[in-house]
């Protein structure tokens, strides 16, 4: 990492060098010796917070679900030995009580929990009257409202230090990712809640260690405030999620290669060049809006014709033609099929809305 970056965590008292917050440690706490061995290796890497799974919510009941509360004293010993702040996942009020009684510094709420407002409210109620930082991972399904709602419930408990953790979203689509990043969703959350720090979890997004560097850099390019990366002294033999964990030595290489970007620049020449390019963008945006307006006028005429002639508004065969044609045109301009599909699905839906409204209002 080769650039200083002001961070929103400055007043959290967990990092002091204006670098992104770095959280690392094993997916699961396995033994006291494992925790201390990893901590010893991470001590000199600029890691701010040591993370470890004590309770592991797993899909199948015969999977390793964590060592449970017997692992909490291991983290207490780690703090005494190496001075780390510690973080663990909690999924209910019992977990919260045990974590706080064991002097855990940061609690995070996992994706399987943040999807359930009842569970979030239970945790929020158990946090009233305490001052502890809370990290809220995105829910497993791609729903910004659920993510925002989980954060708001924690805020309602009086917690002032809250961060969002982007760990990707579960989908049925085939993907190179374990959990598709869908970068537009955390960007949307930041627009809604600009004072909430955003942390990226490249381990869970990628699902394999070979993708961590690329995803981490993407997060820094998007001005994220920190990274949560799983590390293990012997990743291949880890008790859970072995493929996405890395050694402390590999973490060191990733952090050294990481290039931090600045939000604003002082160089007048660069500022002027950006201004020219942004003016071009503004011009094209205006043209896009004008063209879309003209397109909707035609859609209104089509809606009138359909209404007068008792024709259904939705025409599946016509939509198939539009999809095929626009995907081909988009590919010719170097635009991804996913982008074209989203844009024209939105345009098509707006056309349907206008045609439906015309039929109702006539």
C-alpha cells in the first residue's frame, strides 16, 4: 500500500496511520495454539483487527459449526499477547452477551442473520446501553433495503460506530465468484448512508484465494474503507472454507501490492482534464435523457393503438426481438450483456408502465 488515505475509522480508536482498516484471521477458531500462531504472524503486517469465527452458521447441520464459547478465552489471551482488537460473528442475543462478557472489541452480524429482521431486532435489543462497534454484512440476497434496515435497527439501539461489510450475494446464476459482488448494491447503500464505513470481504466474494488480490484492489478503487481477509497458518487443512483462506505471508504480499487511490487531486492539470471529460459525460447524459423521452412518446402512441384495437400491452415475441437486437448492438460497442439487459429491461418496464397508465386513464 503506497498512498496515505484518510479513513472514517480515525475516531474509532482502532487504526492510526490513515490506511484502510485491515481485518484478518481464520474463518474459524480451531484451537488456542492456532489462534496464537496466526496472531504472531499477523502482528507485524499492519493488521488492525483479528477476526475469528466462534459460532459458525452453516447450511448443513453436519458441518463444523464452530468451537463455541470455549474459544473466547483464546481471543482474550491473543489480546494480552499481541494487543489486537478482536472481532467475532454473533447471531443472537446469547452470543452478544457472551462476547461482551469476554471483552470482544467488535461484533459482526453475518449474511444469514442480516437477512432476518427478527434476528436483527433481537440483537439490537441486547445491545442497548453498550458502546461496541458493530459490523453488518450484507444479507445473502441482493436487497439494499434489507441491508439498510439491519443497520437502522442497530442504530436504533444507540450504537454509533457501525460499518457495512460487503461479502457478495448468493444467486443461482453461474459465476466465477462464490458470492457475486454486484458492486452497484454497496454503491447504492453508500449513497443512502454516506457516513457508514464500507468494508470489503474479498474472501467470501471470491471463494478462492487466487481472487483476493483482484477483488481487494477493486474495493480500493471504489474507495472502500477497509478489507476483511481470512488468513490461516495452514489454509489447506482449515476446518472450514479452506479454499478462500491465505497464509499471513500471502496476506503480506497482497497488502504490499495494493495501490490506494485518492478521492481528490490537487494537480491543476489533472483537474482541468477531468473537467473536460466530465463535461462530455454531462452532454451525453443529456442526450440520453432526450432520446429516452422521445422513445417514451412513441411508446405512448403504441399504447394508444393497442388500447383502441384491444391488443395486449405485453408482447413477448416483440420483446425477444428487442433483446436480441440490443445485445448484438451492445456487443459491437464493447458493452457487457448484463449491462444491456439491465438497461433495456428498465426501459421496457417503463414503456409498459406508461402504456398501462394510458389504458387506465383513457
